[in-house]
C-alpha cells in the first residue's frame, strides 16, 4: 500500500498543485469581471440613504411626475447655510417621506385601487394631496429658517463694534480731501498758497 501511496502523492503534488492554482486564479478573475460588469446596488453613501426618489418620480403619471420633479429640484436647490434642524427636516422629506409616498402609490395593485375608489377616495387625488403636504412642509421649513438673517445681523453688529470709533451721536466723520480730488495743489486756504492771478 505504501508503494502505491508515495508515487501517487508525488504525482498529485507535481501535477495537481498547478491545476488547482490555475483553477483558483481563473475563478478569481471571473469574480472580478462579474463585479465590474454588474452595477453596484444602491447602498447608503457617506451622506446617507440611497437616492431612489428621482427614479420613482419618473414612473409616475404625467401631472404627478412634473410636480414631484419640481419638488425634488426645490429640495436639491436649498442653500447649504440652513440651520441644522431645518436641514435635517428637508433631508428627511427628501430621502424618507417622498420616496415612501411614491413607493406606496406605485405599488398599488388594481384591486387596491378599486377598493380605494369604492371607498370614495381616488388614488391620484390621494397622491396629489400627499405631495402638496410635502411641498408645503418644505416651504414652511424654508420660511422658518432665520439662520441667514441672524448671521447677517451678527456680522453687522460685529463690524460696527470692531470698526466704529467712539464719537458723539450725530457727529460726522472727518473727511480729508486729497489734492488730486480738489484739482488744486498744496493747501486749500491760507497765506502760503501760490496765486497766479
């Protein structure tokens, strides 16, 4: 038995190892090619959850599609200088409330649509109401954000305190006229002025 196992082991080591190695390399290359060819699934990036609201909006019927895309544009164009609370609320509208609303509408089955209509509620009207609520909520959040006005007033107060000299109320700042601005050379008045007339 030993006479057979030693040559078999030697033969397997000499010829089998390169075959196994080649198979593993080939399998690894196939996995790399598959990873490059398939698009990466929508995973949360460093900024947050995946952004599927634009794709969902494109699947809506026409009047709702335009309204949703306009809402997405308004949410996208919000200034970066918003207060943290307002920014968090708009982000929640953009990445949670809006996609959930669109998914619930798009996932309605014909039976569910019929049940809503039998109850006196039209699915399109319900979607429009929800989109209007989201839009008015975003607009209210933007109207309540007074951070930029507060920052402007703070900057104004700072500059006034920093650069305003103490002077009596109502007094004007002294202005010195430069010769280039007056059109004359030398002093404006006085006995040392050279006259040519």
